[in-house]
C-alpha cells in the first residue's frame, strides 16, 4: 500500500540525468501552470509568476518589493541584519533556479525578467549593505547573471526580429560586461574572461550563419570614431527610422 505523500512513482517516471538539466511544465490541481526541475533525490516545483515559492513576503510580490517599500518610507531605517540577509539570499537562489528553467525551456523573455530581478536585488544589496564581504559574495555572480541575460536577450531577438538585432543585444551586453570590469579596475581581464569569450563567439557565429556584416549601430560607432559626422548623422536618422517601425 502506498504511503501518503510518497513520490516514488513520480521519480521513477522522471529519472534524474546528471548531464542534462531536467525541466518541465505541469498543471496544478487548480489548473495553474507550474515549473518543475528534476534534481538529485527529488523535484523542485516553482511558480511561474511572482516569487518562485509562491509566497508574498510581508504582503508583497517579492522580498525585493518589500525592501523597496521600506526604503521609500525611510531610507535610513533599512538595516540589513542577519535575518534580512538570509531572506535576500533565499530570493537569490529561488530566482536563479527559475531563470535556468526558463533558459532550458527557451522562454527567453521570462529568463530576462528573472535576471533583471536578480540584478536589481544585487543593486539593492550594494547600496544598502554595510558588510562589504557579504555584498561581494553576491557581486561575484553579477557577470554570470549578465551572461544569462545577454544570451537570453540575443536569442529572443533572433526569434522575434532577426540576427542583426540579436547581434546588437550581444554588443549591449558586452558593453555592460566592460563597465563591470572597469568598475572593479579589472579592464585587462575583459578580453580573456570566459563568459565574454562565449558571448563574442555567439555573436560571430551569428554573423557567419546569417551572413551579417556590421550592424547599423556598429557602423555608426565606427563613423563617429573616424569623425565622419555627416555619415554618422545619416546613420542616426536610419537608426531612428528603424526604431519607429519596430514600435
């Protein structure tokens, strides 16, 4: 006789694969859509909207929303004590799990949304924590989150509007990487960074696969660098026209 709450049958039907991330969508009893991730010795179940664990911290959609509300009330009153830091770390982990689920399922727009939440939470920590070591324990993962965000933005653009937009999104992401390296005075390590290299490789593979030369924005940047201001003005006008068409 099966023991109440036993998930043996579910685990046997969905074996764990250590080489590949197992992710799927399922319907809950109330017919709402859920995400499930197969992990060693179990399954993680995540909500697709709001906070991944389905809770509403202090009545807010996410813990970051709650913290932001406290800042609006009194910026000086925000004190990231051990309890708050623990709750922040919980939210970091939850949004990481859901982000990699979206990437696996090629739900790139949703992956971008969750990456943006994580980056905003990192920004909050950097602005309000007095513990530099704790802050840096999160900042060290900023390039990884930026990598996921840039990759997702590029692949979403590839599907929606084509390879040139995908390349532009990769360039914008690489610019954010460069700013990060400059902020921490590590410019000399930019070109050799593994995540940067992977984004550059993706960009150049898109150029080759879809036969894309310089994008309009790349041509504009080159014209400005050469002080060809008349050409730059023409390219800006063309870029503005394209932007109007998209919107």
